[in-house]
């Protein structure tokens, strides 16, 4: 593929295009993959569509100023993000161990972006270009816009705007804000005056709106921190008209920024309309990584999305451990059928297309509209979830539009199969009285395994997760296998499960292990709860309080207990037997140590217990649920990305 079709990445690219000076330079922690699933290339294409000359600096070497100065100074400014994943999540596991791979880097090798990439990149740019306009955004900046608990430092850090010397922060989906900022800068408006744009944050001298507890308060008082999180979540609806401010006094501000010590979050930007969303996805993306990476092994992240189609945005599921509600919002917008079909037709013309569309999804694949008319007209209900613990009486459940879209895609010439691999919200599916979509999902759209996310089976833990009762999952599973049998499909469920979420004691972990045994499930990998910035569950982890009720919640914190809860989910592994026995004794469940039909592990050699008469060591678990794949590494289907996410 001719690199001329990509945005400039070198000065030679500029010169070939006859560009003397770029208007904007986009700096990102990901490799340059020109695809709408990659945040910074999307923003760059939006800027280009407005007539601006744009260049890309992808994964610059922070030890080489020349990597940041290759284009010279931009005429109007810089846009900066860490990439599709928070750089700390990209680098560290939930156990704070360094990862060795990075799917957004050439060859999949970690180490091409710094920790806290937005802050590092911004400081370098400010040093090199003191007067330049610098705008930060993406998942790392968006979820750190207020003072936030930082799991890796185990302390509250101030707003990222207090640490990264940027002028503006874009939160949420950034197309509207990017266009408005770019046009105002082009008209000569100083960036320091752009403090009132919806969907942005800025540091100002005085509060001008509602106030949440200050940085110093939330740093010293966990109750204040919990109150702050509640207020932030209640003002995430795009119908909100009042800014929310937080004093950052005590943060390491410097120079003229010292006077601007109040973080002002302007009200959220309205989601794009269907027509606007269509226009974004029809920009001239090359849907490939830049040719410069070919000799480095390519960029693995393209494999998940190369033959996939995003058809929606937003999620009203609002799981407490997921950042989607705080980032994309609860209003759902969908692309038109015509736009999706045009993209599918383009896929069929690619040389390496084999006839399979891998996914037609989004944050939640089976949402095509918001939960109810009220959400779009006056906003989502504060303090109330649409689906959990029980569905709202105003919830409108329908898969008709999605089903019609899938039928059209199946009928396209050159398309053999259309799969759904991103998260299906199984409770929403179960609530649909019309079984047509459920049946056709099983009949046509499962590639051997369907990923779903019950996460846990204890109703107590599920309430803290913002998930429905396990009864809903059980009903879904029953119907799924019923339809598989009817259509003679040997297909499985891949259940995502989480250990050590706030609210889960060893007793609930044992309850989950027993459920796995009864259902013949042996998960290959499980996900430890990961306290990432911006989620309600992270607030619970740090404060020991549920911010929505201000009631205490149990939090498993010690590495020992977290290891026990994780091991219980994989109790059948021989290497876990000793720690499982310890966990069972600590939970007062020694009755589950032995050779009986309900036992999880045998006793230590030489200690009691009676082997079953047939000489086996308990019932074989050859169950129908497929082993889970994926695990803790950030990838599509497991959430710490603006798309990612668990359902």
C-alpha cells in the first residue's frame, strides 16, 4: 500500500505533499494504524476533513527530542493521547507485574511508550514549544480528569491537567470538541480563552458552577473522595448544563498555571447523530497499519478489527467496574444500515478478505438505541441503572433493528458468515420477549464460542458490580444451549469471571467455585479486579465505601487473599490445591476438602478423607462451557479501552 495514502509521519511525507507547515500534529502512544477503531488516527482524519494539514507522531522516543521536532512547529497546535489503552494498564497487570507484550506496538513488544504517556509527552512538547496550544484526550486523560485514586502509586493524584502542562483536556468521544477547538484556533482565538467548550476541561482561576470536594479534601478524606465520585457520575449526562469544578490547590502547578488552579469540567458534549457518526466512519481510513511497520512484524491490534465493523457507541449497561459510562456516556447512537453495508462492501473487496466479517459490534454489540425515550429527551436517570439489579420499568427492549442489519449483511455478495465477537449484553437479550434475535444469534452469528460476562454468581457481589442476579445468567445459558441443540450447533459459552471485586469475601469466592463445579466449568484464565482510574468499583476499592449509598463495603486487599480468591476459580489445577485448602479452612468450609462429590480439592497426602470406590479422585468435569481465553492482558473483549469493555 502506498504510504502517500496515510497521513504524514516524516518531513519527507510533508514535502511530497507540498506542505510547508502542518496545522496540527497528533502525538500518540500507539503505533499508527489508520483505522477508526484507533482513537488518534480517527481524530487526525476528523481534522483533515475540516481542511487542516495534519501529521502523526506515533510512539516517539522520549529520549530523542528529534522524534518530537521532525515536523517543526505546527501552525495551530498539538493533540496528544496515550493510545487506545491507559499506558499504565498497557504496561502492568492487576498484580502490578510488568507486561511483556503490547498489541498496539510493532511486533507486539512492550516498551515503546512511557508510563503515564500523556504527561510525559506533554511535558516534552511544552519544553520544546513553550507557546504552542496543546490539547490532551483519549482514555488516559479522560478518566484522570478529576483528582483520582492511582492504583500503581496507591495514592490520590490530582487532575492530569495539573500534572501535564496542557491547555485543554477533551473527555469522552472527541469529534465535536476537536472540530470546535480547531476552528476557533484557526480564527485566532487564544487557546487560553477556550474554557467553555462542552466535553472539555480546563484550569481556570475561579469556580463557575457546581463544586465537588477539592483535591486536598479527597486526598485526606475517603468519605469526601466517595462523595466526589458520586457527583461526577451524576453529571455525565449530556443534558447537564452546569459545569462541575474541583479545586486543585496542593497539586504541583507552576508558573502562570499556579493562578489557574480550579479544574472546570464543562458539561458533556452531545453524542454524534446517526448522520454524523456515518460521516466519521466514511472518512478515508486505510484500514491498515502504516507500511513502516511491515518489517517489524506489523501491529497485532489490527487483527481484531481489520474485518470487524463498529455499528454503535455508548452503553447504558453501566457496570461499576467499567469506565464506559464515565467516558462514552449512557446514550446510545448507531450508524445507519446504509453506512454499515457500505463498509461491509469495502471489506469484501480487500485482497485478504476470506468471506468472514468477524464482528458487528461496539461497546455493547446488541444495543442499537438508548434504554428509553427519556434518556434521549431529558437524560438518563441519576442514581438508577437501566438493567441492574432489575430492569427499569421504562426499559424498551428490542433487537429488531440489529437483526435486520445482520440479515442484510448476511445477504451481501462475497460474505459467507457474519459473527458477533464483541460483548453481548445477555440480560438485555434475555428480557426480549421476541426470540428471533436470540435464535438467529445461535444459528448464524456464533463462531464456535460466544463471549459473555456474568463476572460472578453471588447476588451480593453482583450488586456491587452493577450486574443483574445470577438467575438472569442461568436463564440465558439455559436458552442458549436449548437453541444450540435445536439447530444442531456444537457451540459454547466463554464466561468472563472476576475475582476479588469489592464486596467479595472468601465465602463468595467459594460460592463461585462451587457454581463452576456444578456447571462443569473450568476457566483457563480469570481476571483479578483491576482498580483503574474513573470507575465506581475503584472508588469502592480505595475508600471501602459504595459511593452511591455511602455504605461500607468489604474490599479484599492483601495479595494473599487475592491469590486465594483467584485460585478458587481454578480449584481443579493441581498447583492450586494447597492455597485452595488454605482458603477453604479460612472460610470455614473444610467440608469441601476431601473426595466427596461436592469437594473442591483432596486433602493433603496422609490426611484423612476417603477415596471414591471407583478409584477416581472425584467427578470428571468435561463440561459444555468452553475454557475462557484472553485473561488479564488488555485486548478486545476485556475492558480498559474507550471500546472495550466487559458487559
